[in-house]
């Protein structure tokens, strides 16, 4: 039996995708071998890779002048790879800090760049997005980096910042959850294991004119231009993760694309926040309402001594991975694309029942 999995990552995958992968596991399309056993340079895998990129381009309407890279090292390696590639002779980069992930990205960038913090909510514990008119933008910055959805703190932008330098965004936990105007960005990246596919793969969508001028000493593997020229196959790519991401893209198309997903995700988030807000303080979410994440919903119990019981009871009902990140504690429900309305409704039902029994 499958459980309702609210893990922040690696996260739930659509059951239809897993079933298809299972059906094709031993013999992909009658070829007598698994995708895992194929040459990445053979025609079969090339077809899988090309189709995956095309489906992603269709879903996000990615303009022609953007390259899609299927890389490794997770979002965390991008924290370094971005300054290595995007400083382009400049020294400074702007960072906006709205949670642990953007703070980590800034810390890593300091190895290569003078990081200028354009805005930060750190002193208030990452509960909101600082008002845009208070941002101190550096016109000499090579780019501005921000994290549209903070997976741990549950803070999400509801707009795309308008800046004069290339905009760089860590979309690890919200890419493909709603339509996105890619043309507003210089670079978008996302680790796969939240909303895209299995771990081991990170997607980079980068505007072509930003490629080609890396920091001296940059390893070949870290040069976006090399990856772009080699079709993300300078070395052996994570073939199975790429294939599975491709199945997820196709599944998203069958669901009606990103507008359809956005509507479902909106309803799921409203149901869960609605339950928290209607609990009279029994459950609490610390984030300012305007910037609450649709993907990651952290919450605490008024009586923290009930947390262990909450998690244990939830697990007994097949609702798993609801503990908050170790750095912030409390609870967190991650409700990505693959977490169904049925799963969220089951969680809301459990939370109401739990409050009735304990409140
Ligand atoms: C999970 C996550 C990361 C780190 O991803 P890794 O693939 O483990 O490196 C970075 N940024 C955000 C927003 C995340 O959610």
C-alpha cells in the first residue's frame, strides 16, 4: 500500500510515472534492456533525452534563446557554478535572503564574488519577503540571485522582481507548480528531487548570451557553455533520473499543463492553510499571509509537547514525513505536484480530528 508522503525531498512522485517506469524497467520499449543499462550516446537514450527537453520546453514555453541543461551536483553545486559562470569579469553579485537556501547560496558565492545583500529577512527569522521598494540594488552587480520558494521556511514570492541585471532564481521547490515567464530570467535552476524527478539531476535554464566567460580556473565540468555545446553529455549524465524527469513532464502535459497544476496546487494550499487558520491557534503558521508558500507548509502546535504524538498518530494513518526541517522544528507538509488533493484532504481531516481529540 502507498502512503501519503509529505516529504520535502526527495519527494513523492506521481504513481502513474512510477508504474510506467516499473513496466519499462527490465525492457524499455521492447529493447531488452533497462534505460539504466543503455549507452547515453545511443539513439534510444538520445531520443529519451531530446523528448524530455522538448516536453519541458513545451510546458514552460521556454524561448529559443535559452539553453536547457541537465546537470549533476544538485542545487547546492549551482550555488558555486552560478558565480563561476555569471560574474563575467565583474566582482559583485546581489543576493536576496528570505530563508536558509538563499542564505546558503550567498555564503557559497562569497568564495568567488563580493556578495552584496540587497535585502534580507534574517533578523526576523525569515517570515516574509522584504518589501521590494526597500531593496538596495547594486547596479554594478553581475546578477541578482533570489529563491522564489524557500523550502524550509515556507516563504514564497508572489511576483517576479524587476531588476536591471540578469535575474537568477533557485526554483528547486516550485518549478512546474505554475506557469512561469522564463524570459524574465537570466538563469533558472532546480534540483529535481522536489517537484521534477529523482535526486541526482539538476535543471538549469540559462539565457544563451550569458554563457562563455567563466572565472579563470573553472573546471571544464562546471562551464555551462561546455554543457550546452555537448547536450549536457560532456560526461555521462544521470540517465535514469533524466528519463524519469521526462516521464514526469509527460504526466504534467496529460494533467493539462502548468495552468491546470496551478489551480490544483492553489486549492490544496488553501485547504491546508484554511485548516491551520481556523484552528484558533491550535496550529500556527509563522509566515506573513501574502508570502505563504503553496508548496511547503510549515506549522507548529500551540502545545509543542503534542508534536511527537501528532507525528506518530499521523504516521499510523498513512500520513508520513510531516516533521519540520531539523533547523526549525515543528511540522512541515510539502504538497508538490505529485501530492494529490486526496492526500491533502486526508491530512486536513486528520488535523481536525487530532485537534478535537487533544484540544
Ligand atoms: C532542496 C533545495 C536545495 C538543495 O538541493 P540539493 O539538490 O540537495 O543540493 C537548494 N535550494 C532549494 C530551494 C531547495 O529546496
